[in-house]
């Protein structure tokens, strides 16, 4: 099964190295079960630079042609929100990703720790991975790629003033075997009540299925084709 989706973005807004890391994470084959058979799933995720916003805005999730946009997110009750994605676009707040320190607490209360640039990059990679998951039809309950982005703060001795020092790390969200299985399970059951039970959108509700020469293609919003092999 091949799950294909293209993401158009304004050239220069996103760092190619970060997008390559996202592609790499989606890039490995996953072995899953589909209708009692063992099959492999391949994600075919592509990033396509465009000259400007107008060129990017031509894409609206149809035929698997989506947008990757730098957006300004509004925090909700669950903490800092880095990402807002739907069936048309993956939206991430680059400014917040680059500036928000890690949160931690100890006996003395809450405090913040600056993330090194490398860790900020990792956080951005994770966030795009997560947003693509939404765009493809994964929900938070699917875990792994869909986990909230977390940072880990650990004590690192004392700083030069003799005060306790801390280091912050970003934890990466991985595209797991179980994420692939969740998507594949939905290929035949897009409208199951279980899928929609926690109030998240079902982007595959309006999928269309066509059979050409024995090959079945599913066209779902946000996904070009899911080719059943
Ligand atoms: Zn999410």
C-alpha cells in the first residue's frame, strides 16, 4: 500500500534539512496486516517549494496536494500549541518553535530552560511529522507520531554562579508501525464511530474508491492515492 501526499511551501520559509529529516522518518516501509494478509506500507511524502504564498494557496488538499504553512497558533488549555493542521494544510508556528523555552518544575516551582538550536530543530521535525499525521488521517489517540511534543529537562550540575543548571532536550515523535496500521485499518472503515468518538475530524469521510485494471485506488482528502497492492 502506498500512501502519497505532497506539501507545497513558500521557498525559504522551511529549512530543507528539517524537511529531509521528516521525509526520512516517513520513508521506511512498515509491515502491517490488511484484510488478513501481510502487506507493506510505504509513505510517499514530498515537499515542493513554491515562489510565493499565492502559488502555495492554489493547493487545498485535493488530490493529495496540500500546503505546508508557517502559521500563528493560539494556545489552548493544554499548553503551548505549535501546530494547527487539517485536511488541507499542515500549519506550524515557526516563530514559537524557535523561541519557546522548555518548561520544567522542581521544589522551588516552575521554571524555563532554553533549548539548544539542535533541540529546537528536533522539535520542529517532530511537529511537522505530527501535523502530517493529522493531514493523513491520524488522531491523537494513535500515539507515537501523534503524541504531544515534549521536552525533557534534566539537572546538569551547577552553573558558574554556583546555581543549579539544567539542560533541555526535545523528544522526537516517531512514525511507528502502529501508526501505519491505524491508517490502513481506516482504509475500509472511514466512518466508524470509534474513529470519530473523541471529536476529532474524519478527513477520510468523503473518500472515493476507484478500480482500474485490478488496482484499487482510494482518494481521500489530504491523500493522493492509497494504492492497494
Ligand atoms: Zn495534534
